[in-house]
């Protein structure tokens, strides 16, 4: 099983890779030949001119020879983080504001999950004796494995802590994503309303979102049908059944394959309406 050294090596590789990509981005950003790539909005507003047309040596038009800029090449990050979203959109574009919100989404999701995991799950796992019992069967483990669910004894009531928090983490993640989606959608609407109208914005779409939702739902039903059909082919003595209640935890039990076949046919009829 994993050791502390293994985790350290994996973390070191990930951190080093992230730093390399950050440095590459920051260095390429200040090169003259990439100026239009990183500052397109300024060119559209006429606030910036291409350094390639400025007088000077050919090398200076391709490579940034100002070594002082390499010392402060990350100075834009604190300024971008402190800048209000409306000002950031006007300065760098809507995509830049959304990109920064992705990091905020990560913090909103994983910080509470990490705190709950370390305050509840880690003590539950650490105080269990599953790995000590497993050593009797020559199962090798390390102290770091005591922090994981593998240290919980088989059939222990401590698994309820993992199950309940798994549902809590799932609901919290979905809630944060839903709220952020609504926020970004409203930001995009405000951004489009503030921009000049263009001909390519006026596209006729008839219930495209509803059609996409039906297609996605049909695909999900087909996946469930394939799952239960495969399960049935492995054991044909008993047809699989499924509960119709919330998350399949309760409700009326029905034949799984018949249920999903009916759902697929119903969705197929609804999808076909869009093409006639």
C-alpha cells in the first residue's frame, strides 16, 4: 500500500508540473510575438498597438529583451485577484473572469470537504483496527493507510460515517456548481447586453436546450438499461428490479429492464417531435 514517501513524490510531481506550466504561461505572455494572443481586447478597443510594427531590431520584435520584466512577470496575478469582476471583464474579457471563478469554485467545494474529512473521517479511520486484523493474513500496510477507509473493519458501523458524508459531499458539490452556473449565466447575459450587437448573435434556435436535455436523458436511460441487461445475462435466474423512489432508496419495485425500456421509448417519442 501507499507510503508517505509515495504521496510526497506524487505531490511533488504535480506541484512541479503546475509551476512549470505557470512559468511558461507567464514568460510567453510578455513576448512581443504573443501580444495579440494575450491582449486581444486591448487591440479591439485601440488601446494597444502591435510591437511587431514598432521601429527597432528584429530580435526585439520577437523576444522581450527587457530583463526587468522577467523579474516582475508574475506581478499581474495579485492585481487580477483584487480587481472587481466588472473591471476585470472590461480589462481582460469575460473568459478571464470565468477562469478565475473556477479557482473559487474549487476552494468552495474542496475546503469544506477537506475540513469535514479531517475532522470526522480521519479520526474514524485512525481509531479502527482493520489493518491490524489484516496483518494476520499477511496484508502489508503502512501508518499512512490508517487514515484511509481500508483501516475500517469489515461490517463495522463506522462505514455509516463514510456513507453519510459521501452523500453530503455530493449534494454540496452539486449545490455549489448549480449556484456558480447561475452566477456565470447571469454574468454572461449582462456581458452580452453591454456589448455591441453582431449579426452572428442572432441565431434561430427552437427549444435547443430542451432537445439537448431529452437526448442526454435518453442516453442516461440507455446506460441504465445496458447495465441491468448485462447484470441479467450473468444471472438469468432472477431479473433485476429497481425502486422508483428518490435515488433508488425507496418506492415501488419494478422490473428494471422493462422500466428503462419504457422510459427510452417515451423519450424517443418526445425527441422525434422536434424533427417533424
